[in-house]
C-alpha cells in the first residue's frame, strides 16, 4: 500500500506543477512546468480553438488555492502514515501519571479531550443526530417502556422524510426534463439557471459553486444521505485505523466528507447546465485527488471504502472539488470505560514511612483463633 500511495502522490505532485501556474500549453508559462498532450491528433484548428476556449474557462473558474491546500494535506498525510499512531493496535493511551511512577509520559498522542463513554454519535455535542435523539429518548423511559419508545419515533421520522423526499424527487425530475422542451418565445430550450447549494445541512459551506436547479430542489434529501456516513464514521475509523490523535482524526474526516460532498453535488460548467456529465453545457465529475486524499490521511482505508463515490472522476481543472470544514458535525472517537476514567493528574500523598517499610507488601499473618485451637485438639490414637 505504501508503494501505491507513493506513486499516486508523485503523480499528483507532477500534475500540480503543470496546473498551479494557471497556464495552458502553448502559453507564456515556464517550460519546466508545461507539457503538451495531443488529445486529437487529426483535429482541426477550429477544434483546437474551441478546446482552448473551454479549458481557459475551467482554469479561470477553478479554485487553485483550494487545490494547493489539498496538495499540502497530501504531503502532511504522507508523513503521518509513518507515525507510530497509524495502524495502531493499542487500545489505551496514558492520559496522566501513574500514581506508582509519579511522572507524566514524555509523548502522549491520545485524544486531548476526555470523551464520555462510549463516545461516537450518541455523545456528539452539536448538530442533530437521529441516533443520539433515539438514545436520549430511551434513557428517559422507565423499565420496559424504553424498548417501546424507539420504534414509533424511528418509523414516524422516516415516514415523514420519505414522503417529503418523494414529492421533491417529482419536482426535481420535472425541472430537469420540462424546461429544455419549451421553445422560444416562452423559453430557450435550455435547463433552468444553476443555483447555490443552501439547503443541505451537512455540505452547507463546503459546496461553494453553483449546482443545477434539479440538484438544488432535492439538495436537502441528497445531503441527508450523508447522515449515515457521519454517524458511522467513528466505528469505521476505529475498525480501519484505530485510536489516533484528534488531529489525524479530524483530517481524515475532512478528506472523507470532502469526497462525498464533491461526489453528490457536481458543479455546473455554464449558467444553464444540463445534468449529463460533459465539459461544456453539463456537469463535471469529482476531482481525482479527492479520491486519493482519504487513502493518505486515513491509514487503513482502501479502495473498497470509496469505490462508489470514485466511479467517475476527472483531472483538474475540469472537475468538482468541495472542502468540508464543519468539524462540529464530527462525533467523538469511541472511548472505553477505562479511557473515560483516567489516572488523576496528581497522585495522592504517600503515608509517612510507608515507602521505606520493607514488609509493606508482605502477606499479613492472621491472629490465632481460640475456636480453631479448641477444634484442633487431637483425639487419642486408636491402637491397632
């Protein structure tokens, strides 16, 4: 896996050198960072001019600053894969001094905050989570009523969401199909204008590019698909990676959710874009580096964990990239009962002279019992 990661990281670094200067082949860019790729060997001058025009549009609209941030995260992740907390099989880390030692460990890589047992989605502090809501409701019930409270709440919530989703799906399908069929003067045989993504609660703030009107109408339903990925992320991380520092945990979550948000919300290429994936007049798929980033920042993740989102990708700048930064949605890592009750910061004072007593840990001798003494009187021996 390390060899594959090094090869992918080298390829992305080479691609970064060719794209970060923001110039197409044949321009005034530095020759050491430019390359010529012939996509159509028998193309005409008109086709070359059209391609350069489309490519120039993508270069002008592509967020190279965010792309540079992803590349820096790749470099940091490539170094973190060699740290001792990656692929860790240890269950516990010292959170404080052992009272028999009296000193703090030299290097602590455990999470900084002490999360309540058991951690995960039921212990998140911010944001709405269905699992946490059901957990809190069942805790308030008395006795056997706790088992009867959860199912009606789950069924009612899911039924309401399913009904709203069906209505929005019909409206989104109508907006995707009907407007291109309306000719002038009523309309221009084009889809409705693209709009910003403002209704999703998970990817809100990460998707800063326009999406099609059909995606806009069903954005909250599409975005709600990620609730399960967010709630199950602590379990996935514990199984794939293990217990690591909070910095690596948050970096992995950001890369993982950036990939999901970019996959479900492709960006428009023109103000009136169709739903088909195409470089001009449609939507562009997710960027390739967003599929590599979770593999580097989440040591233990592999292709099977993201193959569904990475079935259709494209190289920069003709691609979609979203940056997820809302760490308030991240549930804490799973914690054992021992981790939630760490050693005290200060050891209790030792008794005077107890440390110098050589028989402190010797087995104590029980005093003699008169009852046992009387019961142990031997009977006279019986002759043969």
